[in-house]
C-alpha cells in the first residue's frame, strides 16, 4: 500500500509526472492512494482531495475511508479504521498497532507481494530528478 501526499504549492502544474509516477507504482502491483490538497483535483479514482488546513486526522481518515471503500482492508482492520475516523481526533499507538497487526496478517497470507523491479526504480528516480530540476 502506497500513500502519497501532493501539496497544492509543490504539485500545481505537475499532472503529467504525478500520473506517470502513480502508473509505475500501480503497474508494479501496489495499491495507491494519492492525497491531493485542494484546489488540486483527483488524478485517479483511488485519490482523495482534502482541504488545505484539514489536519492529520482528516487526512488519515480520508485515506482509511478510501481503503475501506475499496475493500483493501480485512473486516477487523476496516472496523478499526472506521472507529478511528469516528473519534474525530488523532488516536494513539494502540490503534496503529491494531491496524498494522491486521495488515501484517494479510500480507503474510498466500498472496504474492508485489516488488518494484530495478527498471521501475530507475523510472521513479528519473521522475524525482525531473521534479527537482523543474
């Protein structure tokens, strides 16, 4: 699972490179939620748009909500994610531990874990260099 945050200041006018990077990540088999700060728009159906001063809880809740909506979390983890969002505030380590336990259990199942190959890493690195130069 990859989560990327795109701030409006740094990512305005970067639609092409941001889309290309997301395609490389998704083509490697990873699920990705891109958090886009308004007024930026979603680039893919899995992206979420948050307000410029939304705060960490709202950002995390939006990401977890998208993961629940897409069915990417097992039932117990989805329940914990919904509990977190309903709390309306940042929560402590016990909640993170509960989510990580569920996700770790899922990743240790018979599912094959996706890996970024060297060719994909080269593409990601070049995108990063293009971004830094731009």
